[in-house]
C-alpha cells in the first residue's frame, strides 16, 4: 500500500527546492535588468539606429529599402522604419526616393 505521508513529504521537499531556485533566478534576472538600465538599455533592446547605420556603412553607395535593411539585420520592419526616420532627420542618411535610403555623403568617409 502507498504511504501517502511519505509522498506528501517528498512533494513538499521538491516544492521547497523549486521555490528556492525560483528566488535565485529572480535575483539574477533583477541584477541583469539593473545592468541594462544603467547602460541605457531596456530588456531585449538593441540600438536599432546604430545597427542600421553600421549596415548602410558596409556598402555606402548602395540604396536599400526598409524591408531589405530589416531582413538583413533580423529586425522588425517597424523598428527599422523608426530608426531610418530618426537617422534621416539627423541627416546621417539620405532618402533617395520614398522608401529608399543610403548613407549620406559626409558619413561615408567617417564610416570607412
């Protein structure tokens, strides 16, 4: 016959181990989040504008669409669109025509 008292004690012991491990993981996650915040990042955030600018600098004469930039860098199109807009406003990239961009002339020598 099954000793349910022993089974219950075993399950309670395992639950205590899991809870202890969960607290350790929560503490580690909190520490990483504090580090990210101190570096000006949010969880999972990459500097999309920097990624886009570095990508365009690799081949400064080529013209790219937002879709091509997003696909080449594994970024969502919406994120790239926002980054491209900010870079264009700061005059770091030029808009050749609607939806087509490349590195501005004066940034080509700085990137090389």
